């Protein structure tokens, strides 16, 4: 958010709403990105299908273009752009196919009977609860004593007997296994999450890992990982308070995997979690910091170019050190394009850098479009560009200080309006005090980085590092206490909310139409907004109507305990015994939330004869065997199963055999 404030404060006196038809490049990028987005759903199609379709559309486009040049009529004003958009969509599909590692014949996916593999360590070890995790890049596989070239990334879990460092060459016995899909309905799909990062395998190494004496050449990512590890060690050395240490690692280096759950919960409840994920806010602080002291537009051309080049290099240095997340890449690319335009004394429109940055990111990694950070980053920025000028025009404070906070508030509201559908879809919660917390969090993030970056730069000097470290630790500790205090305010967060993709599109359309009406008072906008609201209400009523058709028990597969949900006519009857809070949160609760979190009632259960009997909403007794995952109806003739259910949902074709003790 602050990246736009910096842009607003230093490059333009005011951001005005701009008609999108003045930016055709933005439309082209949208259609190309849409093609990349739908690729996973067309992956099974033969490559000749989309290639032939693209050639056909291109041929039609050329024919119509030649006819249009000769006849010069308005008849072709609609078909030509429609064909162009179709070509862009198919180009996106084709580009994603070329970058998909599944289509590489040497990939580990196409190898069988692997006895072991030679790999290069990709990152640094990350301690987990029972093991140590790392990533390795497969170089060769051992099949029947013959080493063959291969490719692929493996998520490796080992016992940590010997540290693995980037560039280490190792030989690992055994065959890595495909990552399994989620078992329970609504559970987070970790397999899909990793596949979108081109990671398809994991390997739990029980034995030793053979280290080779040779080293694999380090890539720039591995070198950066080592630098980041060293900087993190310096933070650990000078920041003693564990919570301050974790916040400093997250905000300065983008390392938040080791954050304690209670700390994450406090920031998420306050609505300030975004400052811990290094994003455009942080890049904007780095970029805008230099403009507090120097005004490039007042410098001669050569000095201005050198100054902006130095700022761009520092921005990318910070982006690389923090891990190049999608939102950081977006902000760094946009500021680079803006800086290049400033070298020529131009005041660029932000829409063109926005579209071009998205295109560059997708060309670099087409599957980034599925990353939550990518979606939230661009949704927030588009929301700020579209909604913030309307919101900020509602009030003009006379005081500069009040105006500063009003600018932050308007940006926060605009970003929240654009991102809250995604927030509900992915995280199922909404922070009610986000406006208040952002008024504290954004200035706090600025001061933490103003202190933190010099601390990292001067950390080799003990005297300066100790002084700056104490100052940084004290400031973060005070800020943490403020976040904890917001957490305990009444109704600080609304939980168990969900919005599917259909609702998201309708809500975004409704918000856009309402702002169109507020900005220009068009009667058409008001009518279309009423239509969108009517469609949303009808859709919600349809979902509610469908819920009254529920007659489905779900047995959750857990590592310990038993959990059964019986969805029945708009409500859920639940039975839980010995379920840990963690498994309830990640394996049971998501399914209930995605079903609208219906009213819940206890499912009557009875333990007898070494088993559990459950009374269904239809007043029929069922026998539950959690080990085998079976539910069998009791009839007068004895225990006989006329319907069988497995953990994760009903089995549509039940086995014929009877249950026996």
C-alpha cells in the first residue's frame, strides 16, 4: 500500500481515475494471464488442439485484417479484437505448457524403478517438529546400477545428523514418493500448492545421506540463501527477545516460517499480518526513503539517471535478499519502470507499469498467477487505483497531520475493499479493526525498516550493531504489545467466513459498479449494481436451498481421535472424541466453513462392545469403526452394512461383505 503513497507523494500531485480504454496493453495482459490461468484445466488436451486453434484464429485474423485494410468498414471493429484476445488466451495456454516441467521427458515424473539419485542441495536446512527440511535438485538417477540424467525438485526430510548447505552434492538411496492429495474434504491441498511451484515429490530419508567431496556450482539463489542465513544469524545475536527477533526476521528478511503461532495469531487478528509478509509496502519504503532527502526531478539529467539507477539497484538488492515473493517482484518491477521513465523526466501512468510488471512476472514464472501473494498484491493495487481517488475526495482535512492519516486510511479501505473477497476465500476471517491497526502498522513498519536496514549493514561492527539492535528490539517490543492489545478487543476478528469464486466475482462487480455510481452518478451504474446485488442474493438463496438436500455423513481421517459430521437438511450433527485442536482446525473445520458453517448440534454417540454407535438424524443407529473407516447400519437380523462410508466422504459403491467383530 505504501508503495502507491510513495508514488503519489513524489511523482504526482494527485491520482485521478483513468479510463481503461486508454491502456490497451492492460487488456492484452489480462487475456494472456487468463490463458495461463486456465492451462491446468486444459493440461490433458493434446498439444495439437490448442496449437491448431491458435493457428486457425491467427489465420482468420490475418484474413479479416487484409479485408479491413481493403474495404475499410466498421464491420470488422468487433471480430478483429475478439480474435486477437482469443489468440492471446491460447498464447498464454501454450506458454504455460512450455514451462510445465511435467512435459519434460527427463523429469522424475517419467522415471520408474529408481534405486537412488544424485542431487544438489537447493536451500538451507529448515528445522521442523520431528525432522529437518530442505529442497534438492535431482541431477541423475540410479537405475539398476546405471546413472541416467534426470530433473526435478524433491522436498527432502532428514534427521539433521549433518547439515546440508546450498551447493552440496549428495547421493540419496531410495525412491522419492509423490506428494499425496488431501484426504479430508475442504482440507488444504498441499500437493496442489507444491505442484504450482513445480515440486511433485518428497522423500523421508531414514538412513544416512552420502555427501560427495565435490560441490555443485552455486546459482544466485543459493548464494542469496547463504547471505540471508548469515544476516538472520546476526539478528539472532543482537535481538534477545524471541518475539522481537521473529518480527525482525520476517519484516527485514522475509523469514516468517519460524514465527510462533501466538504471534501470528495476534497480527492476523489485528489485521496487520501484511506487514510481516515482505511486499510492495516494504519495497515502497526502501524506494521512497531516498526521496525524503533528494528530489530527482530537480537534478540534471546525468545525475538524475545515476541517482535513480542507484535506487533501482538497492530496491532489487532488497527484493533478492528477502526472497523475491510475487508481491515484492511486482513492486520492484513497477518501481524500476517508473524510475526509467523518471530518467527522461516523464510522469508515467501507473497502469502501464502495473500491466507490464504482471506480464514480466508471468513470463518469468507462469504459475505465479495461482500464488495467493500475487493475487492479493495485484487486487490491492487495482483497488487502490480505482477506489482510493473516490474515497479520498469525500473529505479534505486542513491539517497536514490529519491529511497524512486520512491518506493512509483511504488507501487501507480501498485495498481492503478489493482484497476482502480473496481473504474470506483463502483465510476465512476478517479483522474488524484493520483500519485502526493499519494507522499504527504502516508508520511502525517504516521506522522498523529505517532502523533495521542500517542495523544489518553495520552488524559487522559490534558497537553500532549492539546499539542499533537494542533500539530495534525495543521498538518492535512496544509494537508487539500494541498488536496484542488489539487482539483482546471485543469482536476483534470475524471467523468461519467463506466466499466461493462465483460470489467473489459478483461482489467485485457490485463494488466496482457502486464506485462507478458514486464517482459519476450514472443511472446505468446504479441499475447494474442493483442487478448484481439481486444475482448475489439469489445465488445465496440457491446455496441455502441446496443445503436442505444434505443427507451425507463425513468421517474425517485423523492421526488420533474420531470426528464425524452428519450434514442433514441445512444443519450439521457432529461427534468428536479425542481430536486435537490442531487437527480440528486444519482437517475438520475447513469442510464446515466451506459448507457455510451451518448450525451445529451434537450427534448422539454410545460406546458399547468395544465400538462406537451413532444415532443418525433419521433415528437410525450406525456402527463406527475408525480404524477401518466404516459405518454400518444396524438391523434386526444383526450387523449388516447396506451403506458404507470411508474417511473423507461417502463411498458410492459399497463393498458387499458384512462387518464382523
